[in-house]
C-alpha cells in the first residue's frame, strides 16, 4: 500500500524530498550526506504514532542506535521556527472495506502533514512550546480534497473540502439516495449544497490524536445517531431540506475517512523493523540472559535468540554459512539441551511442597494445621497447584545456541568467532525470519568480504520477491550488493536466472543517491532498465570495480 515517502525540513533535508519505496530500495551517498535521515524519518513517524510524542529523542524501534535529540535537534538546521514535513503516497487499490468504496474513483491518495512549534507575533518559537501537528491534507491523484490546520484553542479545524471532487460527489449522492425521499440530484442541487458545505467547513473541528488526526471533536453532535432518520424532500423547500440531510451526514463521513486513513497508515508503519549499523554481541549464554533490552532489535541481539528458537531460520543461516560459494565457514549453529524439566521435576516439586507446608505451620511447630497462615489456607492443595502449573507450562527444556567447529568437532561460542559472522547474522535473520515487513537496515555489508556483500543481494531478492514479500530500505556503501541485483535483472531479461532465484524487474528496484546541495541535501532517483543498466549517470562517476558482476 505504501508506495512513496516524502520528507522535508528534517535533519539534512530542507525542501520536500520524494523517496519511492519498492521491494528493494537502496540508498547511496557520501558519508554524512543524509542517507540515514530517510530511515530515521520512518522511525520518527512510527514512534510518534505509537506513543503520541512528537518531541522524539530515542525511538522505540531504533533503541540506542537512533537518538533524534528532540524536535529542536532534528528540524532542519535546528531552526525551530520551521515545520517538519512528512507525507506518504498510498495505493488506493489496496484499501479495504468502506474506505475502498469511498476512494474507488482514484488510484493514489497522498497524506501530507506538518509538525511544528507554536510561534509568537514575530514568527519565533515560543520557548516552552511543544511540537504539535499543524497541518493535515489529503490529496487524491494530485488534487487536494481536504485540508485542516491547527488552532490555538487546540485541535485542528477543517479549512477546505473539495465537494466538487468525484469522491465527495459520490459521497453526497449516496447521502441523498440513502437518507432522503428524493432519488437523484440535478446540477443546480449541487450548487446549493456547495454553499451548505462551505458553511459547514468552518464548524468541523478534529482531535489531533497521536501524530495523525483522530476524529471529530463533536462527531456525536453532527451525527443523526442510530435512528434511521429519513429526510423528507419537498419541492418548495428542496434546497434547505437537501442541505439539512448533507449537513447531518457529511461530518460523519469525514470522521470515518480520517479514522480509516489513520488505520491504514498505522497498519503500514507498525510493520517497520530496523537494524542499526553496528550489531552488538549478545551474552555468551543466551538462555540465561536478560532479553529485550532497549537495543534488543536495533542492535541485532534478538537475531541470535531467533536462531535458537526457530529451526527453519537456523537451517537457512547454516546453509549460508557453509555454502562453498558464500562464507565457507567451518561453523554450524546448533541448539544444545542443557537440562530437561523431568530431570528437575521431583526434587524441585518436593522442595516447593515443603515450602508451602512450612508456611502453613505455626511457629511453635504444631503441624495439625490449626495454625495455618491465613494467606495459605490449605498448603497441601497449594503444593498440588504448583505441581500442576509447572507440568502444564510450555517450558520443557533449558537450552542454548552453540557453534560447532566441524574441522575439530569442538564447541565454540558466537563470541569466539570472527566479527564478520556476528555482524551478518542479524541481517540474515532479518531477511529469513520476517514476512510482509518493511525492513530498514543500515550498512548490511559491514565487515564482509566483497563476494559476500554481493551475495547479500540474492538474500534480499529472495526475501523481497519470494514468498516472504518483505520490502527493504537499505542504506549502504556497497557497490557489490547493487551489482548483484543489476546482474539478476540482466539475467531475468535474458532468461538466464539461476534455479530458485525470483525474477527482478525495474519495478522491483529503486536506487537513490543522497547528495549535498548548498546547505541541504537532495535525493536523486537513478533509473534502471530491463537489462539492469543505469539510464541516469551516477553522480560523480560509477563504481570502478565489478567487471565480473556486470558481465559474468
């Protein structure tokens, strides 16, 4: 559904930048050009939508890897009078239910919003003001159909509604057909209703909600309620009676559109998974470690636990580690059982029963039960409950993930192998364990040999264009990764793809280049043809290496 991201006045970007989001989107550029700002803008939106906080510092998805520093830090050039702009293009054909019916006349819906701090009479930010949603706009196939803006009294007020747009023409027609005694509208009817709608616009107030507008502040006041009221339409008072019907039902339709658009965007943003540029080493003994720290996902620690728990992912990672044309390591990841519950059950339960019984006895040693602690009225029954609870639990074994060095058949820890393995495993798990997710990764190629950087291209292709249907947003410096994708495009065009490799077309790949321009950065899209060749010149010249990948 989400096809394009737009960001402006955010970190390195001033003017609104367009970022297409395809199954494989690769972002290149010089160091500190603003590549990571693209990914961070999505994490900002995710965090604001999830928490309602627009003054974002450390994001919940980015963990310790992404600290935006608050609005005054991430707004462009730290100029707090600016408003951060953020927008999404949505494929209207992917809408569901009522929203799909309402937006049937259009192909694309763009949601634009701006976030800023209240300004004084000199357009300077008020010192104690918090960032808030300032404007919200819906654009259908390039035409603005609804716009609202912030009011000092709080909330947003509807500024304009394009009632002549086909979407609202159909909405108004449906209102008249379903809620009045007339069956059709004449052109002069629409003219009269336009006046009613223009008057209504200034009365509609909307709650800001968390990052996106929530609903009308007085939706019940506008709504005709649950009664099936039918507005009679007479010839003498046709204009007024049609206006009353539209006035009663149209705000409820606006309310419904805002809630459903919010639902669709929320569904998209909550599918974001992020992996930072530096992956951490997890503890030596995973099964005994404290999981879910603030950097559990962004730092890649979760990946090792996923391998421990998920046999399918563990097999795929092992195949990648051992393949002769890939990492060619002698290591194999396996799960070793440390102890099973049945080995501990008898002594453990016996001890628990004794504790329960002892709690219920009097301090003087009376075991008749007459001095039972009031908190445990029947210690024997309580011990039975404890036994049943443990036996019914899903935890039947305590195990840990280890590596076997097949050269010597000895056990090694993940903390004893090369740094390259530790850095690439979270990338592999992000591709193998995710399904229908938006996977944002910074520098997946770090600490990898060039041949393995190229092979990551195949990993991403299979994860994005195979049955998992993930979408990747990859910030990278690796030419080898791109060259492999270009090679697969050429092989697709020439019908020479290796067995099991999904076909790759220009519609599947987007290559972006972030380039400083003056005091800001701009995003350039570099088009590829069916053969995987660039139609646009690479800024500053193309990569020097890669003859084998380009012509092999």
